[in-house]
């Protein structure tokens, strides 16, 4: 008997891993905080307020029309535009201090307008920081490894969770910035190791030293560089590094949190990376999208994906 389209029935999806149980992904909405909000987004741009400074930056995903009139957008103190083969540049129309403080709950950050249009904080991670602190407070003195740790948002969150944190980033100036944020947060005496190193090289060294961690956080960029200049590429370098990260987990780990901001890398991609690696440990995977609430439109804009493994 020949089959027709009507014979084709939807089957429950079979996955490579029994612990990939997520059939619907979570939408984690970062609502902003008194010192940070996304005011509007559209026409390939987003308008943000960082304390009393308003900036506009490119945002390729926001290709719907803007909600606010042009007059509101021209309030921006600074606007960043990327170029095809360079970091791009900020244009300032009102005076901006070289650095200024902002606060997300108990976490304190210094803001700066840096090349590539960065500001010293990935505010969508707000939705992870509270969870990191709360989990760790249940198991104080956990050993936590934070890779690609930038200015330390997750390091501060883990520090407030009374963890012993190892913070790793390839850029010395960024690690100094993270230390300054830790001091501003009141964590200057906290047990945090500040490491300037290539993340995969450091992880391989920790495997050889038989070091173990109870929690691992990683937010790998699409493209990066080791202090030696060696190139990091997410599509070729993440898989071997994750295998080594699994070897670093203690016998009683609390969590692994992987996030990404690479176009084409979805929540399902992250599940496919973590699921098979961690299935022998059982537990649970939660994956989804991180988004910012947009004040003007009450809509949201995409800001990356995450996958969190926790033991049952
Ligand atoms: C996407 S940011 C991480 C954001 C951070 N998780 C947060 O929420 O604040 C990427 C970071 O990876 C660092 N990086 C790039 N290549 C690296 C490498 N090979 N080893 C270690 N860090 C690297 C960059 O210096 C940058 O700070």
C-alpha cells in the first residue's frame, strides 16, 4: 500500500539523550532594574538607559518599526555603529563620563563605552544572577568556575552566594575591571581567584591537576582570542572544552550553566551540547531564550540563549 501525506503522523520527538526532557523552552524575561532599561527597539537599533546615560546601539534582530518617535531617540548621549572590518565607533552628542557606577540589586558595576559597542555588562544575565546566588546559598563554599567571565556579573553573583570562585578571562584589563566591580560589591575579601588565561587551556590544565568544581558557568563568545593571540571559535572549540568541563565536575555538583549569543545557536543547540555529556549523571536540563522587556512597546527583544543542568 502506498503512503500519502495523511498517513504521516506526528511522533513524539526522540532525542539523543533521555535527560533532554524539555519539550517547551523557557522565555526568561529580563525586566530591567532601576539603573537599566531597554527604552525602545526597532529598525535594527535598541535604545537603552544605563543610570542617567541613554545610548543607542545596533540590534540586528529588532527589524520591526520603533515605538518611540525620533525625538526620543535623539535624546541618546551616545550612539554606536559597527563597521564591517573593525570595532566601529561611538558618536557622542551629550557629555558622557569615562566611567560611571550602576547597581543591579546587590551587584555593583562600572559602566564604560568600549569598542565593539560594549558597556561592561550583559544585562540579560540579570535573569541568571539571582538564580546563581540562591542555588549557591543553599550549598555555601561551593567551588565555582566562571569561564569567559568578562566584567564578572556571574562571579559577583556566585560570590554573594558564598562560593569559592575561579574567574577566567583572556583580557587582563577586563579581569581588572571585574575585580573593581567585586570591590564595589563588597566582595574584595571574598575567595575569588582572578585568572587571565585562555579558557580551554585553563580547563585542560585543571583536568590534569585533578581539580574539581561544584558549579560551572560559561558564556562563550562566537569568536575570541587567548592572551597568546590564539583564536577561539565557538563552532570548533566549544565541544572539546565542554568535554573537559564535565571531567572537572565534583561528585556532587550543583549546576552547569551555558549561555550563548551566537547567531544560529539556539536553546536546542545548547541542549544537544550538554545533554549527551551529562546524561550519565542524570538530573535535569532547562533551556530557553533570554529576552529584555522593552519599556515603550511592552514587547521583548532577544538577547541570547541558555541551558542549565541541575541534579535531580
Ligand atoms: C560574551 S563575553 C562574556 C559575558 C559575561 N559572561 C557576562 O555576563 O558578563 C565574552 C568574554 O570572553 C572573553 N574571551 C574571549 N576569548 C577568550 C578565550 N579564548 N579565553 C578566555 N576568555 C576569552 C572576552 O574577553 C570576553 O570578556
